[in-house]
C-alpha cells in the first residue's frame, strides 16, 4: 500500500503530461498472448498519436516486415521520453496484479500483428515454448540491449530464460532493469 501511494504522484504527473501533449486516452490497451496462449488486454501509457494504427502501413512500407523504428513519426514528444526510460510500461503492473503477467518473463506477443505466427515461421515450433510461462514487464533481452537487440538475439535470450528460469535469474534481471531504465540506452 505504501509503494502504491508513493507511485501515485509520479503516475498522475505522467498522465497529466500525456493529456497536455496530445489528444486521446492516457492508457493504451492492446490484445496480447499470455500463459498457454490466453489472450488478455495489456495496458501501457499511450505514447503514440491517436491515428498511429492508420499510419502504420505508411511507416512500414519503406522498411518492410516487422520492426521497431528508431525515429517513429507516430510517437508523441512525451511518448518518446516515456519510452526512453520505459515509463510507458508501468501500467502493466495492473496486468501483474490481475495474474496475466509477471514482473520478469518473455514480452507478451501482440495478437493483431500475429507475432506468434511470425516467430514460428522464423524459428520453428520451439517458439511456442514462450507460451509455457507468464509474459513479463521486463526480461533478459530488455537488459541486454533493449531495442538494439535483433529478432534472432531476442529469441535466443527468451529461450535461454525459459530453459534456465530461476528466482536468482529473475532477481539478476530485476537488478539490471533499473540501470537500463535510468540510462535509457537502446530504447525507442
């Protein structure tokens, strides 16, 4: 309860900044795949313009396929700052409280973009092992370079985590998450 009270003021400040920066809801909700492939609604602070989904095809066209654009024109000014320090992820603690996510684990896959199908196509049926544990807010690849880690490295780090999971590994990842957030390196 004390931790929740301490977080209330910074979270309210973030909500106000989002509201002042651009029109639209403060929270962004997206269907994700969780434990055993169950769908759930993941929460994040909204970091993009309202018509971001409509603009997606235009932004992706020159790049092709699935990617994370370093200077995505759909991201708001406040959104860029929130992403840099991973503050946009804080509402996912609601998903943890609801039992849909864990603090540490592989990131939840988006339903709309069929990320699971993409992983199976690229890496084979082994990719389905991701569904054997709760997805997490942070994970091994997030503390190993974040968005600078390519899809092969992400997959390898997720598989390493899944196959060697322990409380000690979770603690190590949590301890590495704080400096990764504060430094903002590799986040976009």
